[in-house]
C-alpha cells in the first residue's frame, strides 16, 4: 500500500518537547503541526492494520454467527432465530463494505470519517440485538458483542479519542432511536451497564494509551532531531577537519591525503597527474600596507578563483600554507594544466585588488609553478610536489606574475 505524500517534517523545539514529555498532566497536548504529523503516522499504522486485521474481523463475524448457532440451538428458534440471522447478515454487510473501501489509498486518507459512519452502524446493530431479542441469554451475548465493538473502536483502530467516543455514542443513539421507532421498550439497565459503562471504561483506557503514544511519538521526534543534529555536527566537523577556515579550500592534511591517493590511482591507470603551486606575489608588503584583515580578504578572494579553476569532480584546490596554494589536476596533461594555470593567472588579475607594495603590478598578482608526471613506481607524489615547488620559485626569481613549467625549467638547466 502506497501512503499519501509525506508532509514536510515540522520544525520542532527540543526544549518544548522535553518539557511536554516530563509533564505530569493527564493529557499530552501537541502543537498543530506535530499533531498533524501524529495523525498522519496513525493513518499509516491504520493502513497496515487494514491488510492484517480484516481476517480477524471476518473470523469474529463467523464466530458470532456460526458459533452462536452451535452454542444456543434451543434459544435460536422462532422469532429470535430469524432475528439472529438477520442481525448476523446486517453485521456482515456493515463490516464488508468499509473493509473494501478502506483498501483504497484515497479513502484511507479519510478513514476516521469512514469508520465513524460504518462503526456507528455496526454498534447500532449490536445495540438493537440487546433490545429486540427476547431470550435473556441472547440479549446478554449481544451486550458482550456491543462491548467488544466499543473496545475495538476505542483501542486498536487508530482513531482519535474524540472520534472513537463520538462513533460509540452515535452508534448507541442510533440503536436506541431505532428501538423507539419500532415501538419497543428500551432496557435502560442493560444499556447503561454494558454500553455506557463499557464506553466510560474504554475511553479512560484509550486516553491513557493515546497519551503514552503521543509521548512515545514525541520521544521518537526528539531522537530523530538529535540524530539529525549529530549528523549535521559530524559533517561540519568533517568539513572543518578537511577545509581551511579562511578560504574554504581543502587544508594541507586533505591535500596530502588526496595527492597520495591520486598518485597511487593514476600510477595503476598509467595516466598523468598535474600539480599547480601558486604563490601570492609580495604578500608580506601587502599585509604591512593594508593590514592583516585586508590580507585575509585577499587570500579568500584568491581561494574563490582557485575553487572555480578546479571545476572537475576530481580536481582539488587547497591552501598549502600562508599565501601558498596548490591545485591537483588528475588525468591532466601538460597542455590542459597550462590552460588551467593561465586561467588562474588571468582571473586573479581580474580581481584587481590594489597592491601599492608590489614591484610587478599595481594589483595583487600570483606566480605559478607547474609540474606534470605519469606516476611511476620509482617516483613519489612528494617528488611531483617538489618539482612544482621548484618551478614556482623559478617563477619568483624570474620576475613573478608568470607561469613556469618544471619540465621546461629542467630542459633549460
């Protein structure tokens, strides 16, 4: 059975829920959004009950009809016998139709209204039996059946306490009204003792049970909230453990782990790995001129450029330390890595961050060292990183604000 569309989980106040759970009042009041969620949960439980519970209702009906005939053969003669079988047939019809309807998901959304209608009819039929049958034993049996129906309406059918009480009262009123219309005397003693008395007891038991269900429901919501909160905090801690707080790029630890992992993977695949080492030109004079707050803003802006440059899922931009950054480009050859480096150089220029202390430009610039290798067994990831590091120092010695490729540096050495 497919339940209806799930309602969005309402925002909950954990302190308010804890206070409600700890309260010593007889009833457990819920806020309207949580009350709707509680009603939806009860509807889902009822939907399951429709499938597993209808055979029990059918068995009860058969037991009342056939069992009554076997247990009271002498009593079920004459008018009482005819009335008994009519009573059993009417009870069966009043049970079969709602069971068939409630197998439809659209009807299940209004199951309390359906049960209110048919449940009151079933109970009215039982009340009629207590009033119309002549034999005292049969009247008593019908009284027990009425008591059983009231118990089912209040406890297992997942109705709200108000609806189950109204259904029971309506069924009793229909039964008594029919007796009056037929011109028969109402046995008020039996009616009060079995119907109203059992209803009073069942309502009390139902209130205790529903209060506990509401508390259990709130405890479940609280556990779900706390679990989601723990998951959120764990994810936040994981992000903090792997990211740089200033630039939101990967931190040094995450970079080292990723570099080692990608080196091993690409060595097995025989594909190249590229590393860009980026250094902000004349960053100390920038800090001295504009202050550390401006320096942090500058690094954060450059971090955004690098994050944009590492656009593929496997690429990683990281803050290596201070004003130094790195980008890992798995499966990227020299041509592709140079293209990324040129884009980084141009995008940093587009930031146009003023830098009066720079000796190469009026704005902040970067120097980039680039190294590309197909990982081999004899090499290590640290060798590749060291090659990119040497290339960036060559770029700084060569005038800054430029890109130096380690392979080209090696060829000219």
